C-alpha cells in the first residue's frame, strides 16, 4: 500500500518517504551484506528477490505491506527502510520491520525512526497493536524495540525459516495505549 504522507523520521537530518522501485539497487546493495542479514530471515540471491515486495507496495488492499525509505537529507541517499507487513485490517494489527545500512548503525537512528513510525501508525492506520519479531540472536534489534516501549511477550519457536533452517524469534509488541 502506498503511503502518501509519511511521518517525520524522529531523527535530525533524515526524512521518510514511500519506498520506490528506483531505491532497489541501493536497498539491495546493503541487504547483500552478510553482516546486515545474518541475524534476520532475509534470504536474497539478487535484486530480483525484492521485486515482489515492490509489487505488494502497489496493492490497494488494506492488508498489503507498507514500507518507507529512510533518506539522508544531506546526500539524498537511501540509508534504510521501515514498514509493516502481516497487516490485519480485521484485528487492526501489523508487524514492524526495519533495516539500516551498516554505516548508520549505532547512532540511534533505528530507535528514533521506529518510535516515530510506530506512534504514527496508531493514528494513520488505526492499529491497536504493532508487533516485532526478532531472531533470537539479533540483540541489537531487540534493543531497538525495547527502547521504543515494545514489551517482550515470549519466544516463538521455529517461527520463520532462516535460510533453510527454522529459527526461533523473540516476540515484542506495543499497543496504541501503551
């Protein structure tokens, strides 16, 4: 689903906008880095593996994914993405997902943007619950969710395939009245 009016990023010098097909080579460039994906379920072999996501972004269905580009105001470069998948319009829930190029790690960007986008999603989409699932080895991403007031709810055993092997994921959630 296209997002016509993105929220503020919550981080100085960064903006959010709809992720677009022209972002594909830049997005894939850092997602093809082993360090970026080793604690995730991404399993990309080429840029073409991301094309179905862009097709889904074009959907007008209320359950379609939504993804924003995180852009440097100085360079205009894509430095990351954030958005929602597993959207349920009936239950008014979604799962948040985000990624950043390694040059931008450790600066508080993911936490600031996650916090801003989560808060915005409650009013923009009427979500009552946003959850995040984190591969149990992804300590950094778990910290991001904790900083954004997501509560740990438990372990999802063998929840998603991680490059051919079932992976255990920690479940975090934030409610619109938290």
